[in-house]
């Protein structure tokens, strides 16, 4: 209970907010996502479960929970996902219980998920803030995918094709509120943090 004369709600009483960030691979969305998580007090990153193999740079329980196909099926059957989708032949899902607990605790919960999953979340939670990161051009995206030197040319071409399809769906599906073009990564980070902070503050201020 707040004492007389204090009209500011206690931090624990504020309403949580769901933030969905999507964008094609190579667009810089992970850097942007992690910057939002670090720079905005109350922001937390939702760690997804995936059936894709762990790479050297992945941290178990930090970037993903790496699970088997059987375990993924069990989680679907038990209703443990808020959403799940197939991406590049592997499956990815957002743990429902954790997200709900964080929202109930008044957190800004960040989901970095693909377009199919994002559309699904938007249907269930129309109040989620939906952000899509775009490259300056398709040519630029292709050269960024090549410069990462993570995959061979066949995989790069597949990811590029997938990216074009994903951008087209994002543009036409009506689920996204904001499209942010990443021309320069540090500037895009500043811009994204400012946009999300403004929305987070606006929703906090309207709560009493
Ligand atoms: P990567 O394997 O490169 O980390 O991720 C591949 C794609 O899967 C990215 O577009 C990423 O945003 C998406 N993704 C990661 N976690 C989830 C999730 O829980 N649900 C959905 N629908 N997509 C996800």
C-alpha cells in the first residue's frame, strides 16, 4: 500500500508488457534485442526451446534450451508453449509459463521469434508491442549474410530466400507496429531502445 502523498505506483505493481522482435537472419536483431534487455530496467529475455543443434557460440539456458524432438513433442502435448514454429527445418518454441510469470511480475518480456510465431502471439496478445527489423536493401542483406562467414553458399541462399519471404509476410500481415531499418547497427540499437523505452514508460505512466 502506498503511503499518503505518494501517488507513484510501486514498481512491483506495474503492468507487464510483451515485446516481439522479428527480422530476417543477418539483420542484427539479436544485438538489438540484447541491448534492449540490458538497457531498459525491468526487461527480460525469453529463452526459447529449440531442436536445432547447439553451435560453439550458443550458451545453454541463455540463448536457447536445446532439447530433443521427443521432448519438444511432449511440451506441445502438455500445452507448455505460448507459440512454436518450424524455422529452417528445426522447431522453436516460447515457454508459456515463464512468460506469464514474468508478465504477472510486471516485466518487459522480450520474444525474439520468427514471423509465424509472432503472428500467433499477436492473435493471443493483441497488446504486445511488435517490432520488425529490416535491412536497408535485399542486396545489403545478402552481403551481410555472406560476411558472417557462418554458412556455406547453399545455406546462405536458402536463408536469403527465407528472409525475402519473411519480410513480405511481415509487410502484409498487419501484426507489426514498427518497422525499423538497420542501416548502421549502433544507430539502430539507439533507435530501438528509445522506441521501446517510450512505449514502456507510456504504459507505466497510464497505470495507477
Ligand atoms: P537461430 O537458429 O538463427 O538462432 O534462429 C532462427 C530463427 O528462429 C530466428 O528468426 C529466430 O528469431 C527464430 N526463433 C527463435 N526462437 C523462437 C521461438 O521461440 N519461436 C519462434 N517462432 N521463432 C523463434
